[in-house]
C-alpha cells in the first residue's frame, strides 16, 4: 500500500516537473545567466523519493553518489560534503593531521598558490596559520606561471593548492614534477573543472585525479548541482580516512550514520590515556567539523551525474561557438586558450580587454542588455579587504609583481557557456559584445 502511494506521488512529481520545469529556449528579451541548474523530472523524482524516505542525513543516495563520482573521476575514495568551500577546508586541514608525521603542514609552513581565483581556495591556508605564497598567472590561460615555481620554493614549502581556472587545467605535468621533486602535497581545486581531461605520458585522465586530493563544488552554476554541495576525493587511503574523520566531527570510528559497532570492538579499545573500553563512537582522533551534506542533496546529484557527459559536451560546444565567432575581435579582446595536453570542461568564457577597451564599460553594457557577466572571482585576492589585516612577508608572501593577476582584476571578465544556453542565445551574446566594444 505504502509503495503504491509512493509510486503515485513520484509519478505525479514527474508529471509536474515535465509541466512546470520545462527547459526554456531563448526568446529575445530573456536574461542570459552566466550559468545555472540544468535538470528534468529525474532530479525531482529522486529528491522527493529521498524526502519520503526521510532519512535526511547521509544514507543510501550519499553512498551511491560518492561511488558514482569516484568512478567518474577514476579515484578510489570520495566523500560528499556540504560545499566546495568545505571540500577545500577539509582537503587542506587533512594535510595538517598528525597522522602524516613529518609531512604534516604546521603553522608557519608555506603553500604555493595563485592570487587570481576563488577566495576559499586560499582561506583555509590563512585560517590555519600557514602562509600562502602567491605566484603570478599567465594570460590567456589564467593559470599559474610554472616558470616562477622555483622562486616560490622555500625550506618551509609543504604543498601546492591550485584551481583549474574556469575549467582550464593548469600545467599539471610541470606542477606534479615540481611536487615530486620537492616532496610537496598537491591539492587540485577541481570545483570549476569537473570532466576536464589532461594527458601525461600518453595517459589521459580527469582533473582531480592527479593531485593527492581533488575537490568539487556542486553549487548551482557548476557542472552538476546538488543545490549546496561538494566533494573531496583521493587515491590515498590514509588521506581518505583523515578526511572522513575530520568531515564527521573528528571521530576515530568509521560507522556510518545510524550504524553501531561495525567492527565488533566498540567497547574493547585502548586509546592513549583514555579509560579502557571507552565507546569508540566517541573517540576523537582529530579536531573535526561536521561538513556532511544531506541525502536529499545526494539524491539530486545521482540524477545529475547521469547527465555529466552531455553537460560537458554542451559546455565545450558553446565555448567553441563563442571562440569562433569572437575571433574577429582579437585585436580588441584577448580570447582564452586551453592549456597544452588538455581538453577543458569549460566553466566559462574568459575575456581580457586590450588597451583601448574599457572592461567596466563593456561589462555594464552587457548587463544592461541582459547578459550576465562575472569577474574572475577575487581578481587579485591580495587587494581584497579581507587582506587588510594581513601582513606581507609574515602572513603571506608574493613572488614578483603579480602583473597579470592585476591585469585580470582590471581588464578581465567572463560570460557563460553552460548547457542552458542555446545557439540563438549565444548569437545574441556575440552580437551584443560586437556592438558594445
Ligand atoms: C574554484 C572554486 N573553488 C571553490 C569554490 C567554492 O565552492 P562553493 O560555492 O560550493 O563553496 C568555488 C565556487 O564557485 C570555485 O569557483
């Protein structure tokens, strides 16, 4: 009986989604978002299915989502979390675990990164009391200038933490070789690059699988969405264990939500100076957080992951469409370029205005004409108010003059390539850019 009711509800939800959440085709006057959710009845059915089950915290959909995402990226371990920022926090903090012994990042140790990007790639480093070392980027790839890595290295360097900017992979071959040579950890912030490919030594793999840890965001503009959500992934069993512990309050026990005594030794253990047999569920091997997401979010993600190949294909197609049409403006605008050995899964289409074209005027014109634009997030993060209380040389270091990073802050913006944009929409974007410069 209850199954009959559930089938009826889910069938009605499906009908409702088909009726009221139809994908829109472009009509003149529509506002063109830089990105957004793309979904159909399957996401809504999964969401309601999970709601009817009312498990709420991580459960069967979370297990399925983590396995599917790990399979997609080709990594062994994956943990679903409540945002990309939480994923970055967890990835960085895992590297401070005492379980890593002499390789653990300590306060005052340095992490090489870039200043042109999203703030929460950098904030865990600062919050912990480690020192970000900012290296300039190159234009038009918008990723770290690997020629400056040696200058950034010091005796205290422990890790490199970088995003693949707007889906364009950084020079993974050089960065990884540098990490291997100097015994550094590598965190790939893969939040904007799900599905990007990179080839090293004849082997092609997904970004996020090259570093020690990869991170994802599933906030609605991203390649797939769970509303709020993110993930960390790794092939390293120790890092996977540390991240699970820190995600789940810092606990030592690995029982899932609602599970007790999986190992059969819940009341037998001896942990340091604690009383013998203290309930293992309440033994804390780390100072942790609770960064878990809900099963309802995972339920949406399971349906989204079935569509990832189509999403990535559409993003690549839209990028090429814009790139071809805007190439006639290359004397006025610098157009983006993919990193060597990569096939990006683009998050957006980056444009840098050459001398004589005013970025702010162009952006305002596009916005007034219903085309949503975005900056490359913080621009040069060192110039943001959050850095006012930080002291250069002490709280952070800068290599060189960050000239290109400043160019990005002053002259760069980006527009969308997401699957919700059809060719008439992009043709309108192209015509408007042409009249606006
Ligand atoms: C490169 C990068 N890292 C991290 C994040 C943070 O993700 P979230 O918004 O899910 O916290 C974002 C957000 O868009 C991002 O672009």
